[in-house]
C-alpha cells in the first residue's frame, strides 16, 4: 500500500507541476462537436473514477515521444474545467494524425496546488505507476496511434 501511495503521490506531483501555457500549448474549451461528427483526427476521452464532483480537472495532450511526454510546457492542448460529476467526457481535436498521449489530473479542492494526499491523476492506456518509475510511466506505455478517425479512450483515475 505504501508503494502505491508513494507512486500516486509522485504521479500527481508530475501532473500538477505542468507548466502554465507556453507558446507550444493552447488552452481550448471542451467542445464535443469534433468528436460527434466522427471526423478526426480527434480523441474522445472518457474519464471514470473521479473521487468527488469537486475541484478542477485538467486534460492535456502530448506527442507520444520520449522528448515531449510530460515535459514542462510540451503539451499540445489543455482543457481545464470544474469537475461536475464522477465520470466526465472530453474531446481533444488534433491537427494531424500521429502518435499521442493524454495526461489527466484532478485538483480535488481546486486550489491550484499539489495536494499529494488528495489530488489524483490518470493517463492514456492506464499504465501502472510505481515508485521505480517515479510516477512517470514511459511514453511507450501511454502513447496511442491516431488516424483520421475519432478515437475513444478510457482513463481510470488514481488517488492515494
């Protein structure tokens, strides 16, 4: 249990420490229209297991590369909204096909700070997180291929 708690704490710290908007990333609204039309490339992200319907949730997309995965300021798109339910769905449009990865964080009390004992996180492909990888699984475990379709992925949130 201690290993799991430490791994969640480290994972949450990494997700919470994402940099504010830089030139490379852009904050977008959660517009579901691109995912409804079936015309991609876009990813419909279904998030389950949110601990409570409070605070804020942040969904960020990255290129599925070693050099960019979870690197500060390397995210492509970010959606950040209040949590309204324990299951939420988001749509992330992409400009072109390729390999991508998604990181999610739940700032449970919405204070914008890392609260290791309460905040949660999740990633595409739901990789296991351990103290040995410092809560940052390899890009190889989180990346997925995206063509010109709307791909649906499910992310299960993890908390301490």
